[in-house]
C-alpha cells in the first residue's frame, strides 16, 4: 500500500472516529437532560395521597 492511500485511509478513520464521538457526546447530553426532566417530574408528582377509605364512614354510636 502506498503512502497516499494509507494517508486517505487514516484520515477517513479519524473522521469516522470524530463523528462517532460527536454523536455520543450529543446523545449523552440529551440523556442527561431527559434524566433531569424525569427527576423534576417525579419531585412534582410526590403529593401525598389521602387514604382511599378515609372519610367514607361515620361512627355515630357513642
């Protein structure tokens, strides 16, 4: 294999590697953002729920 062809192969390999890392970085950022949104959503929905049978019956016997 001559030097010029080897140079082209190495440049293409570097380009693919750089593109792969850029995509991975972008997807990690998106996943981090989604995780933060999920955490915020769970914190907002942490409202205490009343007991389902509380208040359905009144004891009038004394």
